[in-house]
C-alpha cells in the first residue's frame, strides 16, 4: 500500500503557492468531490472575497458507454462570470488527465477565461493526455494503481487509500 | 404487471415502456440525474456533449406538440441528432408496416426511438423486435402508459413538496381514457405516496380501480379536501364514446377546478396539468394561471427528465 504525506500539510503547501499568484481576476474552481473539500478549506483561509465555484465535468466525459454517468452529490456551480478571468482548477488527485479534460471543456461553456491553471495535491504521474498540473504539492513515483481519495472526517481532511488489485 | 424486459438483469434501463416494473431506485436515479440537467437548462450554453454522435428518432403516429418538442429539445441539449418523422406524409401512408419503418431507420443509424401510437403496447412490440443496442421510449400508447409524463409529474411533486411519504394526491378527471393518469398513479405508489385519490364521474373510472389501491370520489369538493397535490387531466375527447360525459358545460360545473376549490385543499397545494389545457372545461382559466399552478414548471422539468431517461438508456450501468 502506498504511503502519502498528510493531506492537511499538502493543502497548506497548495495554499501558499496559490497566494503567490493571487490577483483581482483569480477565481478558484474545485472538481467534486476532492476539489470541493479543498475549496471549503481554502475559502476559510484565503477569505470569501474571492470567487469560488465547482465544476463537475461528468456530462463532458469520454466514457459514457464504458463507465456510465456518475451522479454526484455536488455538481457544477459557477455563479460568477469567468470571462477573461484567471481560473485555478483545484483537485485532490491528478491521474489520467481525463477528468481535467472534461472539466476544461465544460468550463468553456461558461465563458472564455484568460488563463486556466491546475493545482492538485497529488500527481500520480500517469497522464494519458498531454495535460499536466501547473502545480502539484506531491508527486507519486511508485504508483501501484491503488484507489486514492480525499475524505473529510470531523473537519479534518485525509487520504483514503484502497488496494483494488489493478 | 408488464414483463420487465425494459430493465436488464443487472438493473440497467434498456427501454422505457411503462412505469409499471420500474424500481423506486431507478426512478430516484432518473430524478437525481434530471436535477443536474435542470442546472444546464439555466446556463447560457444549454448543451452538453453526452449523446454526441447518437441519433434520436421521434416516431409520432398521434398528434403531439409538447411531448414531441420537449423530446426534441432534450435530445438536442444532449448533442444528439434528431429526426422527426411526419407520419401522415411518410411511407406509412403508402402501406409500410411500423416494424419496416423502424428497421429502415435503424439501417440509417437510429439509436433511440420515441414512439407514440394510438394502439396500446405498440412501443413494446417494437422494443421486442429490435436488436440490443437500440432503445425504445414510449411517448404515449393509447390509454396504456405515458411513462415520461408520469416521471416528470412525480419529479415536479418532489421539487415542490420534497417528500412523498406524507402526501395526499388527487388525480381529477377522465381516468379511464388517460394514459397519463395510469403512469402518474403507478409512479406515485412506487414512490410511496400513502393516499392517492381519483376524482371524476363513475363512467370515467377504469374497470380495474380496486386493483390499483385508489380511493374514488365522484364529488370534487370531497375529493379535494386537504390534498397537497391536485393533478388535473385533459378530457380525452378523441378516446371517448358518445354519452361518456353529458356536455362540456355540465362537466365543468361538476368537475372543473375553480377558485373556490382551492380553499378546500391544503393552503400550499400545487395544481398540475399535463397539457394541453382546455380552459373552461377542466380548469377555470384564472386557476390555471394562479400562484399555486405549476403547469409551466412541469414543461421545463419535462425536458430535464427526458434528458435523464435518454442518458440512462445509452449510459453503461454504474
């Protein structure tokens, strides 16, 4: 089973990196479920004067007839204008890049941002598309194909790792 | 009980022919997916690429405006291509059988058929004849079923009333000839509505009333007492026989929903109607437009429900 650093530490690293590039046009958009949990924490620390949103991307995936549509509790919710804005997409784990591809496609149906950046806690270094995170707080070099997921328990975020024998 | 070949062994929706035979879980899945599609309907760009490359064929052997249009909009919002077959001018009028028409359209690459026909179970006959990767949606068959209407009506109730388990619902009008009523009753009882009343004259009640576990009222005022939901039905004049109702004026006097009736029902009761409305026959014009009326919401929600159904048909089982 893989060992990961503490999720809270990685979120702190991520937050410090975001602070370096924050400007008036920045909006933070999380990808449910992990990205939503991170956004909730960032909102507390960075302040609610910034624009926060969610983008789900489920309806833009390329695997409808392979894995079906997953109905998530949290779906897309962007109630501000992203036109010409600096959008920072936030997710817990970056894996194949397909989720991000879908999220970016959906994002463009809301408007044309000036720039889109991707900040994640963990990069599993297994991308199948020419898409990479702008910043990852941790790079996983010995990926065993385990299932990695950010979970919340009593307001504390941690990684749930499951061996699914891939 | 309809046989259940509209759902595969592993619980995936393959065709939608009637609500009879659908589990509560499948209905709730459809509702939850429709909820996400509602949000898409309020965006500037109202389209998602889920059904890109798929072809939806609207095969309507009976008139329809709302159902056909909302199926067309739903399919287009999912990025599918849509073919509307105008039956009176098609090969049907040259004597081609329905199955031949369907098979020709499959040869042209159709993936989903929405079928409306005056003869009950026509969509089912088609569903049994087509291969595995073609899906049939019943868009209304005779007086048998209109499942997407039943789903969108119960979805509307969920949106306004949240829970089903504490509701009194009255379905008012021509139950006997109404496929909408049958689908509504079936959906509501599957979803656990404890009290479903049917209100209307005795001769517009179905013969199998007792099997359906409904309470019949032939007095509108008594039937509406304390109800949370009033579902009006259209008089199905095209399916009636002479003498089924005395006259439209008399019918309106006895069973038309009027302003005064709203005081009898629960103060927050919602008023529904599947359309098209016959103002002054089933419902007083003013009541159709009042605050408690959710008739136009039903139309909007109908698009989201039809998007959800089409997505579930094409999507792999989770």
